[in-house]
C-alpha cells in the first residue's frame, strides 16, 4: 500500500514538472516576438550605453587635447627672454611667467619712446593694455625690474628701488644693462624683440 501511494505521489510530481516544462516551452514558441523584443530592447540598451561611453570618452579626449593645446600655446615662460636695443646697446630681460608677460611677448617686436619718470624709472606707453587677471594687486619694485603700470598702460624699467605701488605688475627682471637705460636722457627710442 505504501508503495502504491509513493508511486502515485512520484507520478504526480513528475507530471507537475513535465507540465511546467511544456508550459514554458509552448509560451516561448507561441510568443517568439516577445522574446525577440526583449532581446532587441536589451541590445538597444547595451548599444546606447556603449555609444554614450564612447561619446564621453571622445569628449574627455577632446578636452584633454584642448587643454594640452592651450598649454602648448601658452608654452613655458621659464627661459623666455627679450632684448631692448637702446642707442646700439642691448639690454636683456628674463620674463616672469604670468598673463601680462605673455600678452606683452605677443606684442613684440615693438619700437617705443621712453622717458624718465621720477628719477626712478624709464617708462613708455604700450599700444594696448595688458591683462592683469589673477595677478597680485601690486608690488614693491626693485632695481632692474621690468614692470607694467595698468592705470597708465605703460611699461617701466626701474633703475632705483621704489615703494609699494598698487596696479603695478612685474613682467620680468633685467639680466644686464640697467645702467644703459639709467644713463639715457630725455626721450629715447627702444626696440624690443624676442630673444628665444
């Protein structure tokens, strides 16, 4: 008796399992479009995600290239020098690395008329203003400083130390020849050009 009950239970369980398998199989066979749609949706989602990642990667790469190109355009000012030719004599200036120095360098070559100011500096007016964005509000100039005074739009070569001045920005330092400029009287012409 127990064997018969066990066999019947086993047959019922096997029947249920077979019924589930047949049901799933016929569902998939009857609704292939449903499966196909699910696969298409899955493929579309994957493709969208892949394209999005590719676009982001390309955008990131473009940004990297743009940044490096911008840096390349700016270049390093570490060894940038200019030459002032005064009455046949040469005065060399090593430029600082800042926005105003870069803009000044882009103006060259220039020929300017200099004059003495306050028995402290020689000054000349530039044809255009220089940007002073992100620079300190001023500084204390020393002998040999090559500077830009924003309110007047002029460059200054200091042959004497001077007090702190607002809106004065250092462009560089004279390496040699400060005395050449100091000894010039009245108005005099100076040609300024890049050295390297």
